[in-house]
C-alpha cells in the first residue's frame, strides 16, 4: 500500500531534550516536506526537499533541522525543543521534477502530535 | 505576491443543506488548485484538483469546485451536506514552472460543522 509513515503518533517531551520524528514514504517520490499545523494558522511549511541531499527552508524553519540521505526518509530533528514547538506535525511527499509535477497531489502521513513542557 | 485565502475559518450548515467553502488566490500566472480534507486525527486527503482541463472539477464524496479566472476563485460546493462531511478543509495552490519550488501553498483552513 502506498503510504507516508510518521513515527511516533504522539510525543511528550521536556524543554531542551533532543528528539527526532521519522518520516518514510514507499512511493519513490522525489519531493518531501514537513508542515506544522496550529489552530487558526493552517499548515505552515517547515522544510522541504526536492531530492536526496537537497533541502531548503520553508516558512517556519527556526528550531528545526532535516536531512535527506535516502530518497524514502526525511526525518525532522528538534535539537533543543521549546514549548512554542508544541504542535501537530505532518510529513508529506509527492512527485517532483518535470512540468507535470506541479499538478501532482501531496500524500500526507497521519501526523505527530508533539507536546513540549 | 502569490497567495491563497480561505474566507471563513468556521462554517456551519444543517444536514441536507448546501455546502459552500470559499477560496481565492492571487497569482500572476494560471495556477493549479487543490482542495484537501482533514478528518479528525488523520492526515490530509486530496478531494479534487484543477489543472486547466475543465473549469468544473468533480471530486470524491460528492464535492465539486469551479475555477473562475475572472474572480480568481475556486470555491468548493456540495449540494447536500452529510454528517460525515464534518472536517477541516484546506485550499492549496501550486504555481507552474515560473513559481515557487515549494510546490504547494495552503490556505488557513475552514472547519465545517454539520448540524443534525
């Protein structure tokens, strides 16, 4: 089954304790992206990757890191989490490259609800 | 600047009534437009997309949307709401090759409540 898998689904941590949220897709998509969803703000892009070893900042990258060493994986790293990073996080992937990539839809994971105390 | 705006963060309708969720975009080039739905505790799913083949686009679960270039709009409609339609709906826009490499920009979302 084609899917984007995020882990964990729920995570409670304390300020300053490094954490990683994993994301994996089995559709051979070039493009992957992380979003955070907050009430009233919709989805805001954190980082995205057009392909292996190619990453770029989205709208709200501060406090986050990503890496893309393999095509299928795109982990989100919080080196020193703070309470303002409490949010619902989504990983997504899609085809990229070529004219038709612009009308290909994003495939989303089920989300990771992070609480930082 | 290229952007997408959803008017109304919350919309309530009675079961069986018309659903209308509004989306407007700002762009100097013809965009590709999408509607996504998010059910509670789930990720977003694609409802429908406009890619310039036809201005009236039909999606899943009886939803449709019409692209109106003169109004820069892509409103989502459904003739008769069901309780199962209660969810959050996101409009998203992608700008062809001259646009952003980020691929998609999302609106702020509209929470649809269906009243019995």
